[in-house]
């Protein structure tokens, strides 16, 4: 804490510098960058003593944010550029990809896009399951199997029905959630795995569409990022692919413009 006449400055653990009136000593204030509560106390100010000149010009130690690679104070707990908490990166390095998947997720109500993977790729699987039932029905035409034909057909139809349901719900469980600052993919029916990257860390995006996909409005978006834990994130055959791609281009340009203005 540094005191200048009737005002004093406090540096939050996220690196944000706050200038506060003397009346704020002993009262809880909120950091505008990370929303942590700070409690400036007079004892700390008294130990430092009043200063009439500027604080020491010696540069404080810095480190690179593991999410967006920007320079931040070494003691920071949250990056002021991409707003990611750094303790999540530490836990993910200890636990690997599964630890990262268990971190906090995007609020789905605030998502700009909340999309399920297209069922288009499953059409041939559904047709295959239907074709498998046809030979089972043919058992009625064989005299040796006629007495067991009903049992065979029922067993095969049930097995194919369960297979179709599993394929359908497995695809439905794969979601893509995009907010203004983050991109997430969710996979799994019984368990759940979440992979994500922040918009600030995205370095390149590509859209892949065949002619059939363009007619149906679906496509695959491949996202490259500077995130060491998720260097590539694939949004596989999502609907509204062109709209999503254009939105991502806008958001990435926004963060790139902020990066240029800071330098």
C-alpha cells in the first residue's frame, strides 16, 4: 500500500492497481478486475509510512499467463487480460486433461451459441441397423428356423433398437457452448468431459464444409490456440456453422485489437 496525501493505492493479487480515498481504510472494497474483496488496513499503511514521491520505479517480477501468454505480475492469481484464474492451470497440469475438464463451465444461459452435434453422420449407421433386421426376418422363410423365427427377430430388433438409441443419445450429448469469452465442447452420456479455450488464446480458425454440408448448414470448425493444454479444439459438424464461424472471427479480431493496443 502506498499513501499520497489523502489518497492511497493498493495492488490486488490479480495485478490491478486501485487508487482509493483515505476513508476506505478498514472498509471492504471490490477489485474491478477480478471482483475479489480487499480490506485495506491502517497498520499496513503505518508500517510503510506516508510517501510524498512516486513509488519505486524498480520493475516488479512478471510471468506469462498460461492461457493467453500475456505478461502479468508474478504474484497474480487471475489474468487481467483473459480473466482466467491461474490456479486452474496448476490443477490441470497436476491432473492432466481430466483435471481440466472438471473446472468451472460456461453459464449456459449466457451462451451465445448452445448447439448439439448434427445427426447427419449417423444416417448410414441407422440404415445399417435397419438392414441387419432384414436377414433376421428372413428366418421365417427357412423351415429349420421357422419355430425360432419370432425369437430371433425379436432379439435382433431389440439389439438394433438399443444400438440406435445409444448412437442417437451419444451424439445428442456432444454439445458446443460458445460465450463471448470462451469456447467449450461437452462429450459423454454417463460421464462428462469438457474441453475449452478462451477467446483471447485463439490464434487461428478454419471452417470445413462439403457441398452437402453447405446445403444443410452444418460444418466443422477447427480452432488453434496458444493454450498448452488444448492447442487444437474441433467443433465437429455443428449446425449454423457459418454463423458460428463469423461470430468467432469477430470475437478473435476484438481480442487481437486489444492485444495490439496494449503494445
